[in-house]
C-alpha cells in the first residue's frame, strides 16, 4: 500500500508553460470517508476544530471546502413582535413632519 506521506503533489497554475508551480499537500480518504486537513492549512484559514464547512464539487471532479457562515437566529414571540411594532410606531408630530416634507 502507498503511504500518502511519502509523496508530494505539484499543481501547475495557469497555462502549462506559465512556469507557476504550487506545492500541494496530499491527504488520504479514510475508511469512513473522512479526510484530515493539514494543520498548516487550518491555521492559514483561521478555522478551528469542529468548524462547519460547505462542500462543493466541480465538473472536473475537484472538491471545494469553504467555511460556513452560521448565524444564530431568534424566534420571536407574539409579545416581542408587539414590542417591535410599538417601537416602530410614528408619533402624530413625526407623521405631520413627514407629510409636510413629502408634499
């Protein structure tokens, strides 16, 4: 069996004669379909263990991993919605000023 640690991988960016060569890391797909991302890549991207990632595939068979933006949401109760509505109400004075500016 071949050990991925024994091999490096090189990618040529742009046109084959461009001379731009980029060293890449080789990772191994585990028995359960998992891969380990090298620590230097994790550090460079600023992600941490157990971070959520989006996975995409390209037509040429490449995998693209992107950090997922996860934002907390709040489900508002009827009382909280009423608070928002009350705070959003326009005073009669403000309504009159707005009507004057729009006229």
